[in-house]
C-alpha cells in the first residue's frame, strides 16, 4: 500500500459543494464540467496503472488490456467485436492486436465459420499475462481508490456503469 498524507480539507460553499482551487487558481467553467474530471481521473489512473505494470508489454496506451482480457475470456473472438467493445475503428484495433500478436500473447487464425474472418486466441504466455494484470488491477482498485469509503464504492460503481452504458448508447 502506498503512503498517503491525510486528505486535505476541501473548501466548500454554503451548500456543501466543494470548490476546486489548485495552486491558488480556480478552473473557470471546468469546475462544473464532467469532462474535466473524467479526463483528469483517466490521466492519473492511467499513469498509476502504467507505473504498476512498467515491466509488462501491455503498459502504456489504451485498449491492450481490454483486448487481452476479451481474447482470454472469449476464444475465437473477432477483431470487429473487440473494436466494438473498445469503441475504436478497425485499423486502430488492428494495431493493438498486431502488438499483442507480435509479443506472443495472442494468435490469429482463420475463422472456421467464415474463411474471410479472423479468430483470436490467447496463448499460454498471454493467459499468464492476463492473470498477472488482473492481480495488478485488483491491487490498484484497493489501494489507489482507498479514499472512497466502502459504503460509497457500490453506489459510485453503479453510477459509473449507468454513465458508461448511456454514453455507449449515444456513441452507437
């Protein structure tokens, strides 16, 4: 577990709404913008995860971990299915798959159902990597987000899932 100083007292207005002030500066309209917090959280969480996985080929970048897990969990999954989950175009997804194939974590085969399609399969090396990454993610969840009270975690996760599903519906 990382050593953390006690959380600073967060200034609030009369309604209990926290004010965001960093280095004596307010962040203008961004203080009320979901996108600011989502991007900021993504950057910090990604940096922490990359640090934890520094010696692994799936560190840095987006999509490799999800792709690895999908291939591990769904033998024969097609690249187009992964692109859909990642919300990326096929060429970008293809580059992620190429990296994992080159690393020896997954392999491509021709689909038995459609000779024009690829099917992806995990290798023994890739399965071992997926298990290691799952452990790292479990540790990050417990340690990095230790400031979220246990009684708030379920509610926060439910809210994140609703936001995610509604965002996907808008994306589609």
